[in-house]
């Protein structure tokens, strides 16, 4: 069993606080909006594993910093490849491993999760969507910008999540066109449960967490286990092959999966 003190300050891109069993996890880059890159991509899977192993966590709130949930890829963390440069199997294996840990370890957290989407997110929006309750600020929006619009196969889990939550045809359209969904559109399509003013978002997440945490610990844990079982199975079946095809199709410029 992991203790909160073991990991609370362990991760550069996550700020964590806990009170009454409610763990708040705030993504950031040096105190500002999280800018995606190799750092978060490598850290988050390990962080989710630590959170999952701490039996004193009873509810988890996941949110961002500033006016966006996650900003676009930080190319200083990613690097740039020349068009003639091929990616070695060893390089892709690290990406493949981190991408699997990112989503599978998130799903291994066996307590209810609440996402407070505090603003636009056009990369790894599935981190919020995979939570059990999804709240969004009024100015939030959802997009999968880094993959197909940039010549990449959308195979890092987005191919599982978006057709599932949007429906098969709307999900494929979303991924292939780079469509942006406003918070209200996302709510109408079943992606988001509540849309709130920005300053009401985190208080509402805390209110819901306080409501959930009144349930017995095993009720909380086993409800999450039951409600994520289908997601885990879909990821086990489709995430590995999706990442393999993404790796085969990767070319001149590659942002992490």
C-alpha cells in the first residue's frame, strides 16, 4: 500500500492535496496551465499507479490550472524529427509503454473520479472523459487536434473513447475532421454531465465528492471497479494494436501519443 506522503510531491506536473479522503489532483506546468509533452506523458501513468495503490483515497478530483485544461504539445519537450528520419522500434517502445500506462493506470484507480474541465482541451481530453463524472466550465471545448489533423493515426486510446461516448459515427467524424465541441455541445452529446461558470466548477466538484464520500469505502471502490470494467476490456483489446498502427504511420513530426 502506498501512502499519500510517498507521492504527494513526487511529480513535477501534478499538485495534490487531500482532505477527508478526497484527493484533488491539479495538472500544471510550473504553476500555469499544463502544456503537454514528454514530461507529463512519462509522469502521469506512474502517478495514477501511486494514487490507485493508496487505499486512503476515497474520491479523486482531476482538474487543470488557469483557463485551459491542457494546452497543446510543448515541442521543446518533444523534439522535432527530420522528414527523412525514421523512428526506431526502441524509441517507439518507450512511447508505447508510457501511453499504455497513462490510460490503463488511470482506469486502475478504484475510487470514483470527478473531472473538472476548467477550459479548452485539444489533446488528451480522454483523461477527463474517462472520469466517472465530467464537469466542464462554460468556455471549455473538446478536440483531438494532435492526431489525424497532423497526419497521425488516432491510435493511442482516442479511437476507443470517442466512438464509445459519442456513438460510432459521430466519434469517427470527430477524430477524422478535427471537430471542436463546445461545452454545451459536449453536454448535449453525453460527454459532459454539467456545464458551469468557471468559478463554480471546482466548488461543484467538491460538493459532489463530499456527497460520494459518505458511502462506505468498499461501495465506492467496487462501484468504480464495476463501472470501468467495460472500458478496461476495450482498452485491453484495442489500445495495443492502436498504438502499433500509430507507430507505423508516424512520420515527419510526432507529438507523444
